[in-house]
């Protein structure tokens, strides 16, 4: 990795947790070998926090950092992506805390390969109910002969990720994700909802399948979250679902939870 000069390494980015910029950079250097396969060559939306997590903004177009990213033009708009660990760390040096990726790689942009279901529980849903729901959706995917992987969101819910070979266009991909979500809602109507309105989610879990569209993104595996606790969206094994909370992994304890959970993650699912 090329040398990057780090400015203000002792700046406190997470005031409540007293976590410095240097600690964040050291974290990303440590996980980069695991993270890059899921981040490299995918269009990015990042959350930058120049002072600390109280002062953040979304960024999806290259600006003064254009020399340290790769770019792709989509519908006359210029987006950016990364290819190297150096580029990843440079983003952190510039204030990026969260990395969000799209569902396709830039070289096969019109053929998505990574389907994401974000299970977002209503505040009245218990952790046990949420975990039971995760298992139900996994069982449904298995009935469809789909291999799925699990990660924490770093927030309230879990993410189920389904890798695909690049065989569908965006419309088919989105429609397939929608049908899966609707099937889960129909099978367990007391548990799941596909209604995006929060007022309609009372005591239910929203299956967010809307991230599976051309212009959407989801927080990347191993990404920090720009929120108190410095939580992480961490890939975990299915057998660890009952012991790891959605926000249970953070920058201070992450070494305890890194595993081979996604070591066989590959684009095996086929749908045409």
C-alpha cells in the first residue's frame, strides 16, 4: 500500500466514545483485506464526517479526490469507485466513515450480482422476534434454492445478502427481490411487511428490498457506522445469530467477531 499522510490523527470523530481518526484508519487498514472484495469496483456512496459524527453528509460524486478514485458515468452523471486499499484509506483520511455499495460491479453494471434484504424492525419488535424472522426468511430463500449470508447492520436490524451470477438485468433483479419479500409477507403476515410507511409497520418487520435497484446502495460489509458506539456492519455466521446483536459489533470489540463467516461467499445462485 502506498504511503498516505494522515492529518489530525488525534481528532475525536466519535465524541461519546472518544474514538480518534487514527483508530478509525487503523481499523480500516486491519479489515481491508476482508472488506475490499465487497467494496472494490462497485459504485460508492459514502458518509463523510469532517469534524465528527455530528457533522456528516452523503457523497456519491467525485470532487477534489478525483485523483484518488476511479470514475464511471451513468446517465450523464459521474460516480466513483475504488480499486485499491490505498484508495480506501485515502477516503478515510478525507473523513469518510461509512461505505455504501451498489448491487453490481462496474464492469457488469447492468447485471447486478448481490441481492440485499434489510430487515428493519419496529421499535416494539423484540430481539427474539427479529431473530426468528431472520431464520424464517433464510428458510424461504433455501426453499428457492438460494444461498444466503448474514451480517449485522450496525443499527436495529440484520442484513441478508444473496450473491448471484450476473444473469439478470436490473428490472428482473428488482422484481425478483420484490416477489421474495411479498412471499415472506404473505406467508407470515403477522411478522413481515413490505409497506415502506412507518405508520404501517407497527409491531412488524419491514423487509427492505428496495435497495436492489440501479440507483440504490447498502452499507458495505465491515463498514463502520457514523453513529454513537462506532458500530460495524459485520459478516457473521448463521450459528452466531443468537449471540450477536444487530449493533453488537463495534470498533473496540470487532476482533472478537471476525471469522470465516463469508469465506465461501461466491456468486453461485443462478436465475434467468
